[in-house]
């Protein structure tokens, strides 16, 4: 008598994987760090900032453990963030301040043409890797650009499609703020 539940045999075993998986992450493109402009102030000491810009108009504490040194001028703000004795980020919307390689008022199309952009940006801190993913709105209004050990957030005016302001920051500060969707590896 034959049983209706016979043992099924699978296909012959495969000795080699059909698709070989990459064992390392693909290398991400980034731009060389700007040689001029306010981004060069990241990592500088408070003494160097005071020598360059003098005493700030005011100093505001932040909930993240650093201080904002505020320089308010007729043409906009310059905000220097001091963590300990070092600059960890700097922000401006002042069109007279050098924000190389960008310019306040620069058209978004020019930024797309001259900047290496990606939807995902990685930040490596020690042995940890953080991946920030930008959505469609971010790519039009709040672009994240990766440089060699430096990051720039470009704020675009959605009505004029021009660069309104920029923030340069180090990786630790970017991870602390989590301004985009973030994954941790």
C-alpha cells in the first residue's frame, strides 16, 4: 500500500552561491573640505573666534551641551556653536559672509550642478556608522552635503529656489541632532 505522504526531494544542493554579496560597504563620494570660508572655523578654539569676530552680541546655551555665540549684523546672523573650547558648528544667512563653496542667494539648480549629492549620507564616528536618509522634500529644501570630515546643511527658500542659509557642522553634532531619518549600523 502506497502512502500519500511521500518524502519530497529538493533540488540538488548548490555548491556556489548564485549571487555573491559584497562584504564591504560601497565607498561614498564626498567633496574635499573647502579651503576658504566659515567652514574652516570648525574645530577652531574660542580664542581664535574672538580674534576673528570679537565678542558676540550674546551667548545662548543650547539643550545639547554647547553654546551659541550670536553675531547679529545688518545683513543677517552669524551663529558660532562652541562645545567645550572648540567650534562644532557654524550657521549664517548673511550674504556678505564667505560660505565657500556656496553663496547665499545661489539658485538651487546651480547647487545641483556643482555639488555631489546623494539621498544617503554616512557618518563614521569611531567604530560606529550612522546613515542619514533624505526624503524628496529634504533634497529640495534641506540638503545635506558630505565633505571630508565635515557636513553642510543647505537651507533652500522654497518660494525662490535659492540658498537662504547654511550650517556647517562636524559628524558628532549631526548625529546628536538627528535632523534626517537615521539608521545606526
